[in-house]
């Protein structure tokens, strides 16, 4: 009785080649041929003063609701309800006339069941309910009988974020503790948040075993004869995908998550159905076919919507360690079980973090031996790189620090601020060498040329100013933009900038006396403000990111668009690393996403950032990746990359 998913000791085990699908619960399903069988595990009877005698419940679910797999769920203490061929004898214990039923003749699988209710309610699949001192005793009993248990309506006992107690049972009793009711008695209990959090924790290696938490949906028929007879029957069920309706096939499906769940608020409604979910390993996509739905959502490890079309390109987005698909209409909902992903985060460990900043952090920069970050506290905070990461200096301005860049030797540092000033600082003495104030305000775009012979900078107004570093004389002013410049970048042959006009402008590099500097092209494919523009280290590609949630990549020969990455939330900054091997993106989802550029697959998502990731930068040797947190605690994070040989 094993779930066919690799188990690991604590920690992550991930692939070397970007994100991959690690466990597909439907991998063995032949969707065109497989049988779809409705299963129900929470049906009470007159033994508990509820509505139906056991044989009446069996007949109702068999004849009216096409249920093929059924567990009657007597609470404790109650007489046995299984096997069904002995019901007449069991009824004598409570002085009731019960009738026997033959599941073989009905074409059903009769599942021994029950609900242990002395503590948090646990549904049995394959054993009867018991009275117990605690939930551990219940699961020990379930394990002794080679059966299964699931928590019914767990939200009664735990909020969506309270996973510790449940985690104990899912870690200790594996595989006996299968999962939880996601939906119960219609929408009386909706525990999707708890389900999401449990799966994220267990599938990311937080516990000693790595396993999925399966989701269930059950009627929980508890109304008495005088109650509302329509609120707790035909509202919840599980659709098992079986090649044949046998107990062996059912157990195999149960152990491996080969079913999906449905809920509908009214009897007789037509909830969405899942007809197929196909995986294309080469394209790294999952495609769902479904009926009776109005809305479709692919949800990531946080329960956030990351795709709304039938095809989910998981290699181009960031689901985290798992995703599932959810369908909704006015008549109900359906959900798949979780698909586990291998996001390859184990090779990008967090090295250190720094919290000298006292307000929002806007920029991060590296030299060979220094790491710096700054923002709205008016300071640029500088640390030595290495084992200690010692804080060596804080440069204080009378304005917000919006951009900081070291030259290639690390001898000088350029700082742009919200008052429009550019300061050039000597890093040996931390004295200001030059100050320039042509920019109206909000100087956010600044870059040194590849050989440090020139600088380019811009902000409010849209102009980009170019100066020769030798004597700091003006070279030219570029005026293709007409609103604030947000990013400036150089290659050996070109200078590019973009900003609030949602455009990127390309110029040839001219002479130091101002000749040349011809405008080559303008790209206007972004729908929102351009936040950053960066040539790759080789100069063979240019990337730019936008508040539209996308990163655009073009080759620099014909300027053809070669890739569009949908990050899913506003992208605030990008940087290239590993020569041209990686592209890192900081975004408003509070995460740092890294893509490898060979096949443009997501390599890792680093989510230590509390609020928004406003700036990202690889160190000069590509051994580290720095990122800053726009929100509290205003932290600068440093991660070791695969290029780090420490």
C-alpha cells in the first residue's frame, strides 16, 4: 500500500535542468477509455438518529445519484454497517429493521467506513469507527487494519494557516492518513486554504517525508427527518478514474490520487467535470479538457491564480512545488489533485541577509568585493563580500537613493536620487567626486559603458544624458523618450533606455565629440511602464521588463523578439548572469524568479522576500545573486548561485 511518489529525507531534491513535473497523479489514465466512478465516504444512517436506514441510503445513492463506491459512516458507538450482506443482523442491535444488500448485484464497491468523533472527526475508508483517547489512537487502529483515514471538515478545528497539528498526522501515519475534506456538505466547509498550505509544506521537503495531501469532497448526510433534505445529499462527491470497477483498482487509485473532486450547492445541478488532463513533457505543459464551467483557474502553491486558459505552460511560469486546476460555474466547482513540480531551488541557497536600511529598498549593486543597497532612507549601505559580509559604510544623501552602480573596477560608484542628482563617489575614500543635476527629478536610469569611458543617465523628462568619464564633459543628449526614464543599459555597440512611455529606444554608440548616436529602433510591445532594460553580457540579446507582468527578450542582430516570459505580476527589475545563461526577474509577487536562457525554462523561485522585489543583480563573478525587499523588514538578500564553488 504505497503511494507512487518519491519520498525524501528533509530537504529538497530537484532537477538540474529547470522545472519539471515530478508527480502527475493522472499519468497512467487513458482518458478516452477510463471509467469514471462516483465515490462517497460520509453517509450517516438511522443508527445515529439520521434520515435513512442503511439499505435506504445504499438504494438512494445507487439509483438516484449513480454512486459506484460507497462507505456508510456510522459514528461511535454504532452497530456495524459492513458487510452489507449482514445489515439485517446489525439492525437488530438498535431494534430497527434493516435489509441486506448485495454490492455485487448492485454493481457497487461496498467500503467499510465510519466516522470517529471523540476528537477531530476522522473518516475511515476500510475500517469502522472507534472510541479513542486521541487522534493518534484512531490512526493506529486504521493502520492496524490496513485501511485509510481522512479529516472531515477540518476547518472546524484549524484555521487555514494552522497546519502544525495536522502535519503531525500526515508525517507520522503515511500512507494511512490520506488527506482532508476540501468541501463538505456543499460549501458548509471550504478548506481549500488549509489544503493548499499542507501541500506546499509537504511537497517542499519541510517535513521528514515528502508526500501529497489528497483532497476529498463528501456529502456528510446528517439531517434528521424533519430537516432540509436537500442540503447534505448530492452536493459533494469524488470521481475515481478506474480501468475496471474492482476493489483492487479502487485502492490503487485511492493510494495514488487518481480522482478529482466536485461540489454543487443544489441537488440536481451540473457541476463542472474534468474530461482529461494531458501532460506534454517536451513543451512542459498541462492541458485540461472540461465541461460545464464558466471559469478555469490553474492555482500555484500559494493558491494564487497563475493561468486561466486550458493549457498551463508550467515551464514559463512559477507554480512553486505544486499546482492544481479548478473549474467553476454557477452550478458548482471541480478540482484536480495536486501536480507536484521539481523547481530546482536546491542549488540557489540563501547566503545572507542585511537589514541596515530603515525604509523601502530600491536598488542593489556589486563590485568585485562590495555589495551595496539603498533606497528611501536616503542611505546606500555597503558590505564587504565573503564569509563575514561586514558592514563597512553607509553613504547618506538628502534624498531617496533610486539607483546605484559600481564601475567595472569597483573604484567608483554612481548614485541617482529622487531629486534628480547623479553623484559619482570614490569607493576608496567614499568622497563625492562629481555631482550632475540636469535631470528634473527621479533619476532612476544609470549605467557605466562597458569600458567605463562614459556614463548615461536619465529620469523625469525622458532625456538620457551621456558624459565622457575622462573629464566628465557632456557628449550628447538622447531625446526619443518624453516621460520618465526608468532604465539605461549599454553594450559594446548600442545604448538603450526605457521608461514610462512603455517603450524601449535603441541608439548606436557614437563618438566622444557627439557624432553618431543614431536612433536605431523603438520597441513598443509592452502594455505598461518599462521598469528595467539590460543587455546580456555578450551583447547578443536585450531584455526589458514591464509592469504588465512580462519580460521581453530580443536578439540584437535583427532585433527580433525571441522570448516573452509571463511572470504573472509586475516585474520591477531584471539582470543577466552566468555570462548569458540566466535571467533573473524581481516582481511584485514577493519573489525572485530565475530562468535559464537555453530553453527559457524557470530554474528557481526564491520567495524569502516579504513584499515586492524591487531590484536584482548578479555579482561580477556570478557567484551570488542579490535582491532587495521593498517592504518590511527592508532586507537585502544574497543567494549563492550554481557558479559559486564554495
